[in-house]
C-alpha cells in the first residue's frame, strides 16, 4: 500500500486488514511505507534457497523463513537481502523432515520470542519437538523445548504452527502420521493430530482430555494451517485420492486411515457415525495435488481474492484460490493460478499490504521466494 493511499483511506476501511503471513490471529503489523516498491505483477524476491518450508510476514515487516536444513532467515521483502540468518545445530534433515514450521509470539516486537518445530535424533530415534527461541540484536538465544516426543519420519511430519488471538493465546501444532497409521487413532500418541498447548508448553484446562495436548485426531499429513475469523482451517495430504481442506473443531475425528475425503462409502459412513468424524469442506476426489501451505486473503489489492483461502500445491505446482462463503463454513468456488510457473510450491503468505508470497520446494539450491501483486 503506497503512502499516499494511507492518507486518504478512511480508518474504518483501513482496519479491515488482511490476515498477515503469521497465519494466526495475533495483531497484524502495520504496513511499511513503500516509496520505491517494485511494480512488476510478479517478481522473484530471492533465489538460491534450499527447500524453504515456512514463510511468514514478521511483526518487524520482514519475511521470516525456515529451510529444512535448519536455517532461519530474516529477509527484506523490498530487495531480497538477508538481514539475518541462524542455523539450529541439532536439526536433522531426513527425507521430508528437518526444520519445518515457525510462528512469532503475539508480542514478538517486545519479547523477541518465536516458535519452531523440527526433527532431530533423540537417543538415535528420529523425533519431533517444538522449541521457543528468543531473537534480540540479530542473535538467537535461550532455546526452550515446550513439547517433545512427537513421532517423526522421513515423510508425513505435518508441522504447521498457529497462535490464537485471545487473552491467553494458544499454540496449535499439526502433526502427521509419521508413516505409521496405527498411531493416528491412538489418543496416547501425538502423531496424526492437531495439538493445542499454552505458550509455555502447559496443557490448557479446556482441552478435550485433561492433561493431554490433543485437540483433534485422525490426520494423515496436515501441512497447511491458518486461523481466520476465529475459524481454524487446515490442508491435508490424502494417500492417492482426496486431498482435503478441513475446519478444525475441538475434539473431532478427521477419519484417517478409515476415511478418505467425505463419508460416502458404506464402511466410511459407519466409522464416521461412530467416531464423530468431521468431513472436509473441500476435497480433490479421485486425485491428489499434494496440498501444502495455506493462508487467508481479504485485502483490496487483489479484490477478486477477497475472503478466500490461498492454497499452494507441491505435485500440482499451482496456487489455488478457494472462495469462502460469508460465514466461512463452505467453499463456494475455486480458481487456479501460475500452474508450473515455478515448480513445486511449499508455502504461501499474505502481507498487510495485500501482496502474496510463495516459496518453491524444488531443492538443489534452486528454490525461490516469489512476490505476487497481480495474478495472471
């Protein structure tokens, strides 16, 4: 948003701001002043990346990024310069595992705290944990493990992080089945779940089961998650059919491995009825796209995308706009953009100024961070 626009937009309109790349409901950062912003419809902000996994618009108006090899970067979105980088030493990148999701504390500007989730070797067992770090004066310090012993594998690690906007914020963590479907319907395992904890790692008293971080069960590999208008959405990989978009609700079962997509087969119907299964609001039918990063768009810069989920895909290498109903409970239409323009797409985020950013997942130091100001 240009500085001149900020002068003339009424405050009532200005406050209808897009949910930022934080993918949570923490207070949005103020849009930066943009006197010399590039005007291209799309542009490569940064290249030479290696399997970036998370991109978010920081409260300091920079893009924060993780790469699976353990690297965290702070990037100037105007010129692509890396302002700061740090590598977590105990990250172990194996297959699709490594350093994955990241989210900033709602009060990041004052306390510098942010959260990451990554895979490492714990007594020779591949394991996942959530760690809180502190950023100050271009240095990272004080790692605190707030959740450990999440099953991990070379595939199906989930690992998106979202923080709610409430008086006592909660951290939501998506986990995959860690290539072991026997764990998914087991409430004693942290695999194949959406977890919910306090920011200090303690268990909220209103979780479905006292003392248990489980919020929902029955997930295969949810790799996208965003909280918008008090609704938590997730994107999930199906096996060879039925990738899904789900609305995450307390205590619900999402069916894996007994259900693929909607409950429309005889065996599925029985399982769904017995196990309080929540069916997806959108699925891909008899194919998969490898659904991944997810964010919410409600800005004026691209008006046709207002009140939409933006979804990126790996196998399908496409950006999807999923139009939401007024109440956010259904998807009323979808459109596809940039198919195969940049290869596999891992994550998407939206800046307070309404620009959209995507990162690729092609490997070999060939990955890019791309800015979209105007769709095809």
